[in-house]
C-alpha cells in the first residue's frame, strides 16, 4: 500500500473540487432564487426590466449575499484543509517513527506498530470529530422570510442549507398559525443541500412554519448535527398573480 493509500484511509480529505467550481455552484443557486423572484414579479404584471429591478431590490445586494454564502462554504473547506495539513504532518512523523522502531527494536516491533496504529486511528477520529462539529445553517429560503404578496399559485417552498443534509429526514413543523397544504413528496435536490416542500397556498393568507423545533430535529446533516430551529413567515397575495401579456 502506498503512502497516498494510507493518507486516504486515515486522513479525511477536504472537498477536492476547485474553488471556482464551488463558487459557480453557489452563484447558480442564488441566481435560481433571484430568477424565481423575477418570475413572480412578471406574474404580477410588471414589465421585464421593472420585474428584474424589483427582484434585485427584494433579494438584496447579490454580491454581498454571494460572499456570505462563499464564506460559509469555503470557510468550512479551509478549516478542514488546515486540519488535514496537521494530520498529514503527524501521520508522516508516525511513519518515520515506525520505520525507526522497525530497524532498531526488532523484538518490540509488533507492540510498537500496534501502538502507533492505535494512535493514528485515535488521531483520525479526533480530526473527523473536529471537522464535523459545525452544525448546518440555513443559507436561503423561498419564499423569502417576511415576504408579502407571495403568489398563491406558488407550488413549492425551498430551503437551502450550508452542507449536505441527511436524506429523507426533515421537520417542516406546524405552529398555531396557518400551515400550507402539502401536495406531494417532500424531497432533497441531488446535492442534498436544498429541501423542497410541494404545497398548495390559499390567497390572502399568512403562513407560519418552522424548520425544526424543540421537539422535532430531523433537519440534520449526515453526521447527525441538527439545524437550529428557524421560523419561516410569509403572506400570499389576495389572488393569483397573472403574467402581463407582451406586445
């Protein structure tokens, strides 16, 4: 087995994708949400240019939102890379130590190797524990929290998280306010970062729901870290919004 094989076995490697690929993925997700806002504005009768301008105002400063998302995603990656670097140095030192013991203390070789292997395994467990300690956070939701005049013909609610979540596990929780009627199978996108709730909305209705609660914690990452409960509040328009005809 090569040193590379040992490293891949005992040291958890960070996301190997290029930073540009991760940034492009974040931008695509944000552009999707902004496009949905623009689509909603078009349905309300705004001209295309006005719909785009209004969507940008409601979404916020795109570059600031993008930098915040990048900070969450790439910050975790940089932390893991630092942990990996320390782990690699310790691992290499262990290999050198193992070679020395093998050549100079043949009678104690087996015991030394066993002890070193256990030390490496303990170190690997500590590295994984540290890198996975951060709980997931909510980085985007549609409709936007606090939105009014949401198109009642909207058919899904989306929640996007800072890291891949545990598949088929969620807690869309009711409150004492209106909760949307669920019309289909709740599911995650392929990257397990966005959960989709198919719904039917009523006109002129305020909806209040939470992602997780004190008693329901099924929004969690693949290591069991639960999302801190988040409240989602929005209100629909009095009637379905109709796209203006172009001439």
